C-alpha cells in the first residue's frame, strides 16, 4: 500500500511541475509578444527633431613632469656589517700508503 501512495505522490509532483513550467513558458511567450508589438514600440520611441548638441569642450589639463621622490639610502642590515669569518684551510689528504716487498 505504501508503494502505491509513493508512486501516486511522485506522479502528482511531476504533473504539477510540468503544468507550472508550461504556464511559465506560455506567460513568457505572451510577455514577449506584448513587448514586440508595434504599439508598444511606438509608445517607447522618442523622436528627436534636432540632433543632440555636442558635448562641451573639456579644458586641457597641463601635463607636468614629476621627478621621482628621492629617498635616503636605507641603512645596511646588521648581518652585512658583521665581518665574514674566513674558512680554515683544509688539511691535505694523507699520502697513499707505500708497500714494500
């Protein structure tokens, strides 16, 4: 019995969804046909008898050269001021052993 009611519920949901989307598509088609009607276009069209005047001229702003800001040199980091310790010399490798016969 539960499976039958579940099946009926699923079918009803699908019917409602299909009718809703069908209504939306019809409403959109009606709305689009209304906006495309020539009466509506004539209502929204503004006819001008004279062309628009040109925009007012903009004053020319002078272009000045700005030199870069001179900044004092940054102080050296403390690591660079410490003297570098020279590496101790490496000991020469030992001579190869000599064999006497």
